[in-house]
C-alpha cells in the first residue's frame, strides 16, 4: 500500500514527519515523502500521481484548521474521496473532533507511539498490509 | 577496591539506558583518574571553559529574555509591556510563519498562518505598533528571523529613528543564521550563496553603523530540536560559526572587527550534566579556534557568548504541569553552564502559544533560580568535578571529529547540499524514538506513569478574524504610501542585488517608504531565485 506523507503549511519542523515516514516504511508500507511547504493542491496531485490510498499530513504552525480540511476538500473536488487522510502535529484536543467531522480520519498528537499509527493503518486496511 | 565492590553488587535490572540522552556511555563513578589533567582554568581567562566573565553572575545575572509574539503587533505590544512590568529584562520577538518566510499576510500561502506562531509583521507600520511606547534606547531586543533578517533589522532601525534614537545606540540580537535553516529549521528562501551574502552584508553594515548589535545568533537550538545529539548540536553550530567567519574574511573584513558581535544560541535539554558539559566545551573550542586558527588578537573576539532556551521537544502534552519541573531543571543546566541570557518555556507551549499565566510562571522560574537557590553566587560551581570535566572533554573530542568530517566533505555548504547534516540529525531522531518505543528511555506521562483522564489545559486561542484584519491592514498601508517612491526603492534594490553593493542601505530605503516585507523579498527573489531541498528521510 502506498502512503503519501506531506508537510503542509509554512513551518519547517520535519523531525516528526521523517520519523513517522521511516516507521511506516519499516512496517512494510511504500512511503512517498513530499518534502516541505506543500499546498493542498500539491499534496493531492502527489497522491493521485503515486496512486496512494492514504495521505498523512504533518503540521506544527497552528494552521491545521485551515489546511487539513483544505486537503479533504481538494480530494472531493478531484473526486478522489476514497483516499484516506490522517494527520499529526501540535493539535489541541478541541480541534481534533472538528477535524474529524471535516473528514480527517485520525489525528495523532505528540507522544503517540509509532506502533499506534501502524496499528491504526493495519486495522483500517487489513487486506493491504504487505509485510 | 570500589570497582570490585561495585561489580560484585547488584544493579537494577530494568531496561533503562545508562548512557546520556545523546548516547554517550557513562561510568557509574568518576574519579581523579578520569579527570583530565591540565593547568588550572579561570573564568574570564582563555579558553573560558569556566565562563567569559571574571565575575560570573556576581557581576551580572543572565538576561531573562522570554521569546514572545502572537497575533497582531498591537496584542504583542501589550504582552511586551506586561512582561516588562513583571521584571523581564529584554525583549525577544517571535514572528509568525508568513513573516519568517518573507511573505505578506495577504499572500495565498499565508492562509491560516497569520499571527499563529508569532506576530504578523508586514511593513514598517506594524513594527511601529509593535514597539509603541517601548524605549528602544533603553532595552535590548532579540529578533528570531533568518531569511528576511536584514529587512526586519532595517525596520527596527527605522522605528528607532522615529523615536529619535540613532542606530549606534541600539542593542540587541538578530538571529540571521541561515546555515542552520538549511540544516535543521528549513526556513530558507534563497539559495545558499546569496543567503550568505545577505548575512555578510548585515554583519559588515552593523560593524560600522550599529556597533552594539549582535549581528547573528549562531544557533544550535533548532538543530537539537530537530533531533540531533548534544555533540551534533555543538559541532554543527560551531562549524556554522566558522563558516560565517570564513565568509566575512573573504569579504575583506578583519577578524577583530566583527568576531565579538557573533553570538550563539543553544538548547538546554533534559540530560542535565551533558548539557553543562556542552556549554563549557563550546566556549573552550570557540576560543581556541578564534585565537589559534583565525588569529584574532582581541580577547573579546575569543569569547563565546550565548543565549539558551530550554528544550521544547522535551515537553509533553501529557500531564503538562510536569513541564514546569522539566523546564526548571533545564534552566538550571543553562545557568550552571554560564549562559548570558535565557528563555524558559511555558508549560503549555507543547499545545499552543503560552497564556499570560503560563508565560509568567516560566519567567518566575528563572527569577526563582536567580534569587532563591543560590546558584548564581559561585562561578562555574561544577568546574573541577571529575565527571563534568571528563564529559566536557568528551564533548570537545566528538565536536572535533565532526569538524574533520565536515572539512572532508568540503565545508558546511557542500555538506548541506549533500544532506550530510540532515541525515545525521534524522538518524539520531529516529534512534531516540526507537529507544522510547522500546522503553529503554522513559518519558514520564508518555511511555510510563501515564494517566487516562487528563483535564484539558486552558490554552491561548488565536481569533480567526485576526487574519482578515491583518490583510486589511497591509492593504491599507499599500493604499496610503507614496507608490512612486516605493517602486523606485524596490527597483534600486533589485539593481543592487544584481551587483555587489552591500544591500543594507537599499533595504533600509525600501523599508522607510513602507515597502512590505513580501515586496522586498520578491525584489531579491527575482535576482537570487529560490532554493528547494531534496528531502532526506
């Protein structure tokens, strides 16, 4: 299964996204890391081009309430709502419920064990685990 | 004798690492045998391992400088006055992401970012509001900004002019450290060469016009926060420092004309002794390189002065009150390491920008250290400790090994271009994360001693209306200013950028006629182009 992992927004804090990308790769997923400062359009482009089933977003600038839903909306616009979006970063508890309502499947906050993210993917896509 | 007793005794059979958080193996005990033998060292004397001032904190306490900025210039101005009223001794400006990335609040990619992780500054008008009623001749200000650093410094100079204060009287610090942006924080805009030119332009300009200004704050903080080890932080930061020195020398400046205005910025992480050793080693290495390799004659050129911030990455969203304890311990390490100024993180910074209450608690933690604990009474109190001296030497050894590797690659910029630093940091970050997962390291409240139901902490919210207000403000500035003067200033800047003149006077001219930050950056981008990194995972 292919996962596009992207940093949206303007911040350059890429420690988390890189650690998660490696962990997902080690768990047997095919991971494409887009790099920094991706707009929602660029992220969706990458996901479609790479034929990814999942998009993982990372942000630490506080713009998650604008940019995460913007990725979901862009998927709708491109008729690609089968692609699942999850995210992580510095995201306050109250915002998580709102983001889920707006179509983000799951949010992982600081301190999440990598194994929890892998487990979540395995449960969500039991048939597609490659390893 | 002791060794035998130790080895025949029992040791804890948990899985917990006994190496430092950076992986330096530690002995259970250090004795005279482990301590390096060298001539007695004294504070205020080369190589300054024990501090740069002969009088330590007896002469002057560290500056309590809380990094702060959010929402609009008006709101941040209010926070500054609040912090100053509560006994803070210097200002430190946090800019929002669009400002850090050199774009205006109305740029399409600024959407959702305005005022979120710092204050939004688009033009001189915002800077006037930010420092309204704050006498710039009496306080010092630190500005954390890099790619557009020259522009923000010019805005500060222009505001001071309006207050009637000449640039020669201004004191403060500009982060202006573009190399660590390529290495770790990634807020680069121009390619390395023109980026370095702008840094050298500002150092050269300030040496003449703003002589009390620290022209650069060569930063390990972001390198560490990105996941590096303590030794990597130390080595990469000092290597960056030497790269700036080389660039200034190449420009034709004399070492003693600028070296004393180079300042440093380190992280104070949670592994207490390792951090103290790192600070001590930093001073010793820098002094030696400046005197021996670069031939600096003046003592002030040899002295490494630094600001410290406690480690944001060590804070936890879980049981966040614990962050007060973590920050206090980290701050103590910074003080025992002889820092010149200090920012203590607020407990809620792992969730959002700090509330007034959390910001004050963080400042109070420093005041408590300074005035209650007695740690400021004796200079370098851990100097001579077998353990600390041995660890200081180990830090130095590891840093020197990195300098060799960087030199073999061809220097700092080639090493950036091949992703050397980025890879080293990502590897270290991943290694640490694995240690956490395997519970070989414990973080209280995260992978051990957890609780299920945590009451939510009250956090600072940025009003979403602020963005449209700030956009309206920048539109207002553009409508009101003298458009002809503004476009003339920008086209002169463009022309100068294509040549070899020092760009500072051109940027200052553009700032004075209310060209926006985004417009000034755009003028330079047209000449310099932009940089994209090849992401290393």
